[in-house]
C-alpha cells in the first residue's frame, strides 16, 4: 500500500515538473517545492475531489465527463492556495492546461511503472 502511494506521489511530482516547464503561467521555484505540491495534490485529490465529483455529477453527465477537467483545474488552484510558495498559477487557463497535462503525464507514468 505504501509503495502504491509512493509511486503515485513520484508520478505526480514528475507530472507537475513537466507541466511547469511546458504550460505558461504555471511555475514552481524549486524541485523540493514541486515534491511538496505533489504531496498536497495527492491529499487534496483523495479528500476533496471525490466530493466535488459527486456534487457535480449531473453537470458531469451532461458534459460527457468534460466537467472533470474543470474540477481538476480547481484542485490545482486549491493546491496553489494551500502552499502558495510551492505552486504559482497565473490564471484559469494555465490551471486548466496544467491540470490536463498533469493528469495525462501522471497516468502514463503510473501505467508504465506498474509493468
């Protein structure tokens, strides 16, 4: 169980690093700050994200699941609000594209690391 958590944490940290390098408006000062942001993102996703997904289920069904991208951007904003020194977001579109890129990269990394 701990190895799964650790793997997901590392995947999120690498994904956040990639997103800060690619997405304009998304930045982090140090590698340690990225690791902290990845930990907070994992905790926020585990504690708050599922509640928002349930509350917005009708909107999510109507949008064919695309509203999940907005929820992911909001989760990135929450991380930026909790640890503002670890992750800076310039605006909604930076959070949106950053969250999308983080989701794609972390999913791919987790898939390849499990093999």
